[in-house]
């Protein structure tokens, strides 16, 4: 009888031990299964963070490149503007202008004489013929810039002060040519002289 009871107790002990072992294994398996998704999520988060940082770096690089290009363009524009301003103030002299007029078949003779000073610029004065009876004055002004020429034109208007001088003016850049024509030498015309077309062509060629 005692032997049977001992055998039964031993059997129960084995069963109990076996049940505990299975329960422990199931817990471990469940723990591992729970841990694995957490690791996957963490990996996904890290991947997302890396992607975001990479995108920020690329955006920063793009912005930096854009800034560089803009600066380069501004520098180019500034250079172009400076070049344009420098060409406005021509290196022409009054003699250069006189040569351009003579190329049109007008013979000029220098005639130093007191003439109107416009915006502090004195002209070189010529006449269109060595014959005093046929000579018509031509005044050539070369200003420092086109802006100075505009001031000179206003100065001319002030000095003329409404007096109906028989003259025509031609300008280009910083050059001003005034042709003082004589109506008696131009079929009585009070608007233009016979040399106006050639003078205009000469100034336009500068």
C-alpha cells in the first residue's frame, strides 16, 4: 500500500515538473515574439530618422547651390551694368567728331572763337567753308557722360532764352553737335539747313 502511494506521488511530481517546464518555454517564446516586433518598429523609426536627415541635408545642399548661383548672377549683372555705364561715357574727342563729319563730304575749318559754355564745357568751333560768305558755324561739345550732356542741353535752353536762333542739334551718347545755319544760304529755310542730313548721318555713325 505504501509502495503504491509513493509511486503515485512520484508520478504527480513528474507531471507537475513537466507542466512547469512547458509553461516556462511558452513564456520565453511569447517574450521573444513580443520583443521581435518592437525591434522591427525601432528599426523602422531609425530608418525614418535617417531618411529625414538625408532629405534635410539634400535640401540644405540645394539651397546652398541656389544661393551660389544667385550670387554669381548678381555679380554678372553688376559687371554688365558697370560695363554699360563705362561705355556711355565715350572716349571720343571733338576732333574725332570733326573727322566723322568730314567723311560725309563737309569740309570743316577750325575757327577758334568765344562760344556758349554749356554745363562748364567749351566747344570746338568750326565753319563749313573757308569763304566767309558761305561759312556756317558748327559747334562740337563732348561731355563727360550722357547725363552731363542732358544738363548741357538744359543750360543751352536757358541761355537761348526764347531767342529764335537758326540752329539744329544732334546728340549721341555724350556728344552734342550744333549747326548754326543761315537761312540766306539755305533757300530761305528757317527749319533746317542743307547740311543737316549729312550732319545727322555723321553723328549717328559715332
